[in-house]
């Protein structure tokens, strides 16, 4: 029997902020020795990955590691 994760829900970290996943999907993390669920982590979908890449690119441009014209591939 699994125990509730006691509010240990982990959001995505995008642009320095904790955000809910676009699909509002979470994956329970289970301690195998007991079968207890001890946390739930956000599952990122394609739009979450796009947001994260945009935020990372903006941060790199802001810090001067990239320029606006730098190819993304």
C-alpha cells in the first residue's frame, strides 16, 4: 500500500522559477523497499521543454554568452 507523498510535489524549474507542468502530469516516486510514495515530480511535455530552452537562451544572451544572431542548432 502506498502512502501519500505528504505534499512533496516537485515542480519544474524554468527561468529560475518553480512552475507547474503544462500537462499538469506528475510521476509518483516510490521507495522500493516499502512501496511508499515519497514524492511526486512534474512530467515535462514538449511545450515545457520549449519554455525551458527559451528561458536558458535568454539567460545566456543576457549574460553575454550568446548573441541574438547565434544559430540555435
